[in-house]
C-alpha cells in the first residue's frame, strides 16, 4: 500500500512543498526525517508557525492570513530572522541561536 503525504514547511518567507508517495512501512522513517528537518529550523520560527497553523483551525481564511502576517513581522525583531535571511542571501546553512 502506498501512502500519499504532503509536507508543507513555511520558514520565514520561503514556502516549500514536497509531495511523495511511499510504502506504509516507511511512515515512521519519513516522519522522523520531517521532524529532523523541522528541528533544524529556528525554534522561534517553528513555534510561531505552529501557532499560526493552530489558529487557522479557529479563524476565517482572512483572519488566519492576517494573524500569520503579524507573526511573520514579529520575527524581524529576532536574531534568528537576521541569521536566516543572511544565510539565504549568502547561500549558506544558517546557524540559529534561538534568540
């Protein structure tokens, strides 16, 4: 049996989607891989993204988009945002400090 899985990672202004099919017995391995990828991001950005996703279940689309935009703007006061954007521009791997 094949499982169809869609992962969406919204990290800063970069949105990446990956859709893959894989056997059911690979589910745990794929989930661990996704968790490791998420764990490599800024803890601040991950927490804010989780908050935006959770809020989306309780708001209209427009309210959710407005809330996500406010959270995104809030990241600009963090060192991790500056590191992430600097790494993106410099084409290097970011080194987050969770500040």
